[in-house]
């Protein structure tokens, strides 16, 4: 079954509180009013897949990644975590390192971690560093479907780089 990222409610990825409205980029740099978590991503939707939509130009600290992993594991929602990069123009080394840390935490809890919504530059960057062999990658179509059925996943690798 394919999942959609459109027409959904944005939530804090840690506490799950519904956010009033998605702010305009690139002027956003805020925290959840309920739990104080740095909103470097939003949780989109509320089905069997945790979809995190990344905010451009907001860099999470390592503690933010750890807190997110702990919250997902504690809630039992670590089975499928999808990170939507459709609002990201490029992927720098620090954000890539944060994704590796998030991937490790999810995989350690026997979950599945998928990157989707990759533009050409992001995809090429992952390929250059052979991280397209490390992460699971899924395409996102123009209708917002992530295509997260098992046949759409390009790569599944259990090991760490």
C-alpha cells in the first residue's frame, strides 16, 4: 500500500501534539510549544508509518536525534520511519551524520528507516558517498505518494557504514 504525504496534519515528532500551522520557510526556527523539542522536522499523518518531513535550514543537535529515537521507541512506533526530504535542496555532511545516527537508533530497535522525496542533488550526494547502499530509498511521486510498498524500496542494507 502506498502512503500519501498530502492533506495531513503536522505534529511534533516527539510528543505528537498537533501543530497549529506549518510556518513559512526559511524564516522558521522554533520549538514545540508543548514539549520544547526543536522542530527540525514535523510528523506528518498518523497511520502505521511515521513520516517525518524535514524543515529546510534547521539543524538538529545530536541530543535532538537521541530524544526523537527514544520517543519513537518508547511509543512503540519505530517499525517504519520515513524521512521526507522533499523540502531539502541539498544534503550537507552534518545533516547526513544526523540521519546516520537516527538510522542506527531505529535499526537498533529493529525498525525500518527510509528516506524519500530526494531531489537529484541529494540522490547524487548519497550515491557519491555510497550511502544509497546504506539507507533505504523510496521515490515520491507528484501526487505525494511515497510508494512505501516493499517493491518500491531501492535498497535495504542491515549494516552500518
